[in-house]
């Protein structure tokens, strides 16, 4: 009995080997099956995540949006929404008071109204006493009026500012050193003259090579209860240095002009007289010689019919006695004094011309010879 039981409980070694192989194969199959199913699950989850990401991106905040997405059509609406509204657009500020006064003054000067132009410039200067642009325009206006004493004062003020005044300093330096008029003066005072003459004029409005010129013109109005306008012009007329003058060849024309109904410009019908303030007026002892020409419009406004309207000017020849010039009956309409034009001829050739306002030179250009007028 003991022998039988002992044999029955012994295990064959081959059985152990076979059982081990079965276990190993089972583990391998379980591992392979698990890997297979896990791989399919991962493959199925990846497309779902990609789809979720692509759907979520359009609604993401602008900061997380890739730069390339700003060029797609999907991002066009947000770009439109962020554009500035019309209310947010900034408009240029309105012009300052100084700029407005400068514009008005320049326009008035271009129309020949230098008096009101200066008033605008002076008002602008009150707001900025050192405003370079305003000072330059004032100097140019005085130059256009040929009031060189005042224009030089302003040019000197600009020159004293130094290079900080910019182009105005350079212009003032040239003007004071060379006596060359500013471009605005040249255009305003001489643009109406014939082209061949305009290119040969110096600062005083004299042709090159002239032997006579105008040094100054002073206008003074006298209060007269019996006259609408009573004024006198004091004109300095000088010969060039070294020139010899035959006073019989000198012809001086001083013409006054009126506005009729504030629109038409015509030769005056007022009384015009002249007298020499220097005794001999032959430029032998005195230089310059001083001529005084008066303009008188009575309150009645009626001129004398003794001569034609074309004689309503002082035509002076040195050596003649003082005389007056009267005109024919005036044109219908209200007349008002406008200004004057002065021309000097020597030996039938134009020597100098000056007018105030300067637009009279544009309306009535000076002839190069007295016989051609």
C-alpha cells in the first residue's frame, strides 16, 4: 500500500514544462489582445480631439488666435468690429486767431487795401509780438507801399532775432545789406509795368540808368469843415549822384484817383494844385527838391467845368508858376478819394513811378515815354 501511494503522488517533469508553456502563451495572448484594443481606443480618441480643437478655435480670445488666422475670412468680422467709429476720428483743430488774421491781411494786401491789411497784421502782432511770420508780412506790406523807412525798421527787428527766425532772417539780411525788395514787393508794385521795364527797376521803382528818382512821399490830411477831403502830398525828388539836370527837360505828373460808388476807379474831378517848397527847383543847389501837391474836394462834390477830366492832375514843369487843375462836371455817383500815382520823366523817358495803393499801377501802367501816355 505504501508503495502504491508514493508512486501516485509523484509528478512527471514533462507535465510541469507543458503547464508552464500554456501559462506563458496565455499571458502573451492576453497582452496582445489588451494592446490591440488599447490601440484602437487611442486611434478613435485622436480625431475626436482634433475636431473639438478646430471647432473651439474660432471662439477663442483674440490673444490666443494664431497670426495666420487674421488673414482668413473667418476673422474678418472681428476686424470690422474693432475699426474706429466716425465719432472717434480726430479732426484738425480750427485755425488760430493769428492764422486767421494773417490770411485776411494777406488777402486785403493782394487786393491793394494795404491800410486794412496792416490793421489785421497789427492785431495779430498783439497776440504774438515776436511772431516771425506776422513781422515778415508787415515788412512786405510796407515795402509794397514803398514806405521803406518803416519796412526797414521791421526788417531790422527780424534781423536782430538772428538765425532762429529762419528764412525771414536771411531775407531781412539780404534786404538790409543789398537793398533788394522782397518778392512780394516786386510783384505788388511793379507787376503791372511793361515786362521789359519791370525787369530793370531798382528798389525805388526807378529804371536802371535813370538820373532822377523819388526819395519820399508824405501824405497829410487837413481837417476842413467846408471840404469832404483836403489833403496834401509832399514829394521829394532827387537827382542821381553826379548827374547834371536840365530842369527844362523834367516833367512831373501827379494824378489823384477816386472810387465812384465804391466800385469804379476814375481820375479825380477834385481841385488839384501844387507849389514848390524849395526855392529854385533846378537841382543845382538843393537835392532833393520838395514839391507839394494838394487835393481838395468841397462838400458839394461838384467840380469846375473849366477843363477836361484828363487835366485833373498836376502836370509840373520846374520853372512854371503854381497852378491848379480842375475837371469837368463829375460823373453821376458818389466819389471818394482813393489814392495817387506819381510819374517823373526826364528828356521824355520815365525815371520813377510810385502809387498808393499799389494796385493803381496795375490798373494804369506807366508809359515808358511821356509822349506815349
